[in-house]
C-alpha cells in the first residue's frame, strides 16, 4: 500500500538512494538562503534530511514564505552532496533531496520560542507551549528514554514471574502521609473519592487474594508542595510479594533496577559505573550523612562531637547553652583546605546565614594547633580529643553545627553537601562523578515525635510490621525506639524507592494504630476493607515502589522531574497549556451539591511609596 505522505523517513536516506525519487513529510527545522538556492532541513520523528530548491522553480516563492515548524511534504530526487558539503554528523549527511514538488500541509505561526535551538525560553513559556517544547531533539530523547525505561522494567518484572494488575483510581481517602486529591461524588452528595497516593491497600489485598507476585506501572497523586524532584502526579513501579522477608525483596528488586541502569547508563554519552554500597541503618544515615537519602558520592562524613563541647575546660557558651537544653554538636571534616583563601570560609558562612543559621563555625588545624573563630574557646586538650574523634590532621578544617538533634542532623546534612560543593576542582574530597551509588536504608523508626505538637505519629508507612511484632508495642516504653521493617532505596542523594514488610495481623495493626492515637473506629472507617481481609487468612507479604520519574531523571542527568515528563504542571501545580486547575460553572457545582467558600481575593495590591 502506497503511503500518501512519504516513501521514507527523514533518517533513512543515504548514498545508496542517489537517483531515487522519494517523498518526505515533516516539519521545517531550518531554512537557509544561499543566493540562488534555498536549503530546508526537514525533520520528522526519526531525523533530518536536507532538501534544496532553486530560485527558478515555480514553487520557490511559496516555499520561501513558509515559516519554520510548518508541516510540509516534498517529492524529488536524491542527490549526492559534493565532498566539501558532506555532513558527517548526520546519517543523511551524504545526500540531499532536490525538491520537484512541495505541499504545505499545515502552516506555523510566528513561534513563541525557537525549536531548532535552545534560546533560553523560561519554564512557564515552555510549559504553555509544551507541544512545541516536545519537538526539540533533547526533549524527544528524554521522553523516549522514559518509554524505554518503562518497557525495560516491564520485561524484567515479567521475567521474574510477576503479573501486572491495574488498581482503582477512584478510591477512599486514607492517612498515608500526604494530602489527598479529592473527587466529589454526584450520586452520593457530600461524599468524596480520593485519587490514590499509592495503590497500597489494593496491592496488599491482592496478596490476601492469593496472587503472590504483583506489579504495576502505577499513577499516584499527592497534594504536596511542588519541588524539582516532586510532582503532584507521578508514576512508580509498584511491587508486592507474598511469603518474603526484607532481604528477599532486596534480592528480587536489585537486579531489576541494576539492569535498567546498566541498560541506559550511557544515555548522556558518558558511561556510569553502578555500585551498591552496604545497607545503611536509618540511625547511621542521619548521624553520618544528615539525611535518610544520602549522596554517597560525597566522601565527607558527620561525627558527633558533643562530648568535646561538654567539657568543663571548653568555654564556648553559644554551644554549651544549646547542649544544656538537649542539643548536640555535629562536625564535618574538610580535609586539606588549609591552603584555601579566606573567601572559601566566608562563602560557607554566607551560605549558612542564607539557610537561616548564624554561620558555620570552624577550627582549622595547622602546625599542631587549632586556628579560627572557635579555636580560642577550645583548649589544647579538648582540641586533641576533637582531632581523635574526627581523625583530623594538620591542614584539615572542622566545621560545626549545634542544635536540637533533629535540626542538627538536617542542617549538618546540608552543610556536608555545601562543603563538598565548595571544594576546588581536583580536590581529594570532591564528589565522585560518572557513578550511580545505590544503597538500602533500613531500620526506620516506626513512629516519630512531632516536636511542635508533642504528638506521636507514624514516621514512614502505617502498614509496616514492627521488627519484634506485638512485643515492641507492648513492652517498649519509648515508641520512637520501635523499629519497623521499613526501607528505602537511595541513589546519588535521591530516594528512588520506599517499601516495607507489611503488618498482616489485625491485632498488631489495631495496636499499632492505637499507639499513634487512632481510635479503632477510625481504623475501621479508613481501612475496614483491608482489616476485614486480614481476618480471613493473610500471608506474610512485603514490597516497595520505585519512582519511575526519578530514575529517568537520574539517567538523563536532569535536576528537574519536569524535564523528563511529556505533559506536566509547573511548580505551582498549574497546567499552563490546558488551563488547569480551572473554575467550574454553577451548574456543575449544583450537580455535585457543592457551595464554594473561597478566601477573600486581594483585588488591589499596595504600591510602593
């Protein structure tokens, strides 16, 4: 059957096709007027072909008037380029097509930004005209990478005996850590569905139903504030297995994820190594790296040095007053920075103040003694203790963070990365490049204390099994010490997956929720279906979910998830192309039995004096 629009794609033709009459269709990528000749780079989804028309051609004026990004069809003979005009960078660079007939299929208006080149258009403009942005070769490569990654995941999961299931999108609201997106019910006035934050309950119910190995490329929805690595809607490789331990989950999923990264590790043109580091406990992760998703390419580590500043001979009152209120002191050693100019330290202090801290105090060791703004408050014996704790040598600097435990951990984690990033090129402690460093973070606490409210709540996943079952809940005086079979897979500073061995016993679930302040009636209301199912024989089970978008982001070496998603909202969760969210007319609201109670709109902004 003859195609009306083309005999070949724009990437097919080469020297073997010289003399053939061909038909191509695509977008005008570029136009170049070389006196008596007009050159057109024609682009389709496969590639580019140079086409040429001379001024004597009866259609020349028409073709000349067509704007870039117009869709056209050309027919003509394949011509060999002269040796000096061959473009070795293109598969079609040995030939061009002499245009005999040309048809305008669809005219383009003046472009809001250039497609053929990166002209620095802002994100909002790119998202408003996303269909244009997606024509760019760089974007097409990343969107196709996403497709290939998902295909690879599916193939690998099938090979491991997993079955793919789809779970409901309209479901019940449940407390799973983030705000739900709610959908009002017309048939049940005053009632709402929720879009799933994850298919959590349904995949566990599949295990209770006897399906043993489930996976899904699952859409998830969470009404959280926007970040570069977080979207309102996203996709994850959702996994659940029956009759497994935590290690079984790791052993099953590691080759799947490792295989995907091996398959696409050179997408950017630079092949990356893949390294799996030893499992890391949550407690060690927070102490050593100040994060439960540490970037292990950064060799710097955090050390607790509270004991040094508790000494009677140390007179640094700024730290002592905080320690007396339950605070801690954390230190980060920056090796071999004694030769750095004062500006190196000033910039780090400026960074700390920009983060809301008073600064980033430090001691620099040289010629056997400490120097710097804090050194005079720390006598020699205390300096020696500090040196031993943090393994500091002459030429090293030690930076300090002092605050309550949680705040100190988080800020020390930020400081660790800031110090590493500030090191000069070629420094021994620079962040590694060309490597994906994976790690399982394990032994998460079951509960956490909200320091503002004093309330105990789940720290991770409310459906997790305490490591010692009911004993932990009945005998542990401090609930924040209860550890769960909860785990994350992290890579290069990003959480790629979160998972757990689930609580499959109704009596333990009731007790666990009760300890977090949830009345049995709430448990019945929110999780009644799953609780009921567990009373009819539930296998031990567990699983995890890998964020597909973050995996693609890492493989593409992009800092922003919006760069690896075809159609996406901006950081304020607005779809600038489709105009969402949008107002709903009164008829629709009436059908849903909804009356709006909006905050007062600011109609007039104060002008500066």
